[in-house]
C-alpha cells in the first residue's frame, strides 16, 4: 500500500516532526498568552510606567515609578524634562 504513494507522501520522521511542530507551536503560544511569561526571567522590575497623558501630537507627560518613588516626566519634545518627584503616600501604621 505505501509503495504506491509518491515519495514525498510516504510517512517519515520529517513528516512526524513537522506535524508535531504544527501542534506544539500554537499550544505554546496559547499557554504563554493564558498564563503569561515573567518579565526579565522572573526578576522584579525597578522601573514601571504608571500613566501616560498626551499633551499634544508629539509630547507626553508620564508618571513613572522607580524604587518605590514616582516621578513626573515630559517626553517627546526636543529634550525630555524631569518635572519633579511626586510626594510619597504615607500609610498609617497599625
């Protein structure tokens, strides 16, 4: 039966490997999307962007958090400007 099939249609390890890859790649992509992937290999990030507001077509004001403190930045113009550090929230001790 197999001898009547053309050479490219006969089952081989190459066909099995391609079929396995076609099954495993979408499964891997789905699992990364579903469960997420830790950023930086599981390391915690020191800097994160909290919020961004458009000032005009080119410039943005953003709030970034760095080492537990928040900073206000103006970006996108001829130079980026540090507008200032925001006061930290004091939480009452219990």
